[in-house]
């Protein structure tokens, strides 16, 4: 009887190893133990380049469209950061001129300036929907960008 209980306990322990306990998906972990999001965001803000901007847009799109985690929503702040990046006029130009074909296939539109503007505003609104406590920070930004 004791062997059966130990065997059951061992089986339960092994079966729980594959279950995600993270509320949010921040991208795969790299060798340094940091998420793909952290690595790309740091790379972009440390030494911004057209390649890093395009990579960050692709990373954000993945985090927003396939959120993962237990909550199945994008992590806090991601929609706001992504929306803000898309609302910057130079992002559309940079993406249009430097994105790879694979990165460009993420979006249905090839008129990036109009599409990024609309999508950016939508993402800011989604941030407030997912995280109502962010409204006091996002609403003024949203109003500011809506006037442009």
C-alpha cells in the first residue's frame, strides 16, 4: 500500500511540472533568464536601430494577439507601450522601410501610417479595458494622440 501511495504522489508531482503558473506570457526565456520581451525592449531603448524597432513591433504583436499565461490577456502595460510605439510617426516609416517580409505579413495593411495610428489608439483603449486602474495614465495620452 505504501508503494502505491508513493507512486501516486510521484506521478502527481511529475504531472504538475508542465502546468504554467504565470499569469502573463512575456515571451520565451533566453539564456540569461530574461524574457524575449525584456531583451528586445532593452536592446531597442539602449541602442535603437531600425532592426530593433521592427523586432519590437513584431514582439508586441505576438504578445497582444497570442497572450498566453493563466489570464489569457496581454501583460500589464504591453498594450499601452505597443500603442504608444505605433502612434509615433517615425515607427510607420521605419517599419515600412526596414521590416522583413515575415514581419510585414503580421499586418493586413500596407499603408502603415494610417493603420498604425488606428491600431495604436485601439491598443491604448484596450489597455484601459484590461487594466481599469491604468485609465488615469492612459486617458490623457489617448486624448492627446486623438487630437493629432
